C-alpha cells in the first residue's frame, strides 16, 4: 500500500542521509530553529549559499519551512547542536549603528591604526562596517556579540594634538 511505500522511502532517505553524514541511522536527531520570516533570506543566503555552507562545515542536512519560519536540522547530536548555534547567530542577529566622532573614524581608517582590525578580529561573528561620511559604525550579529563590539569601539580613546609649524612657509590649497 501507499503507507508502506512511504515508510520504506522514509527509511531509505534516513539511511542515505546517515551515510552521507558519516553516522548511523540511530545517531540521527532532529532540531528545529524558529526564524522570523523577514530574516529567512539572510539565513538562506543567495541561492542557498549560507545554508549550504553550514551544512558542509558542520555535516548536517537543513530544510527550511519558508511559510512557518522554521528551520529543520538533521544530523548527529554534536553536529546538529553546532548547526543550531550557527543558525541562531543569524536568526537572532540585530542591526545596530553607533554614532562616533569624526576623529575616531579618521583614526580607525588611518593606515597606521590596527585598532579596527583588532576589533574585527576580536569579534569575528559581528559584521562591522565603518560609515565614514556619516560618522557611524554599523554592526550586525548576535545581540550579546554586537554589545561587546560596541563596547570595544566606545573604549577607544582618540587624543588629537595640534602642532604649530614655525620657521617654514606652508602652502595651503583651498
């Protein structure tokens, strides 16, 4: 009957998935992650690139229910948990901008400053974009991680000194 065929197909699908993921059928577990529908595009990525990258990196299978905002993860326990963490970094992500001084922007973007690189390295899960023209820094990531990056930027102190040149003529182009 159709029910039996359906059960056999499901069992075969589990065997194939377990084989592809390098585990046994009994090791397979399912996890579900809620995702706001408006964030699904960011989670899926262009042509599914983000989902594929997580699947390959962690070794799981991911299905997305675009209608109900659910992400289904299937794999062994440790891989599924790691995938859930990766997905939650995307589903819980916030966008935040902070206004900073023009001096800080200039300092961060100067060739001799390693501060911006250090902050980016210290916060690898936070997307950081310095918006020089409007003296703002845009950050995207998990709320706790964005908060830490924000704190890192606020802890940078820029001291500017003015030097007076004497004994030389300086041409200023206006």
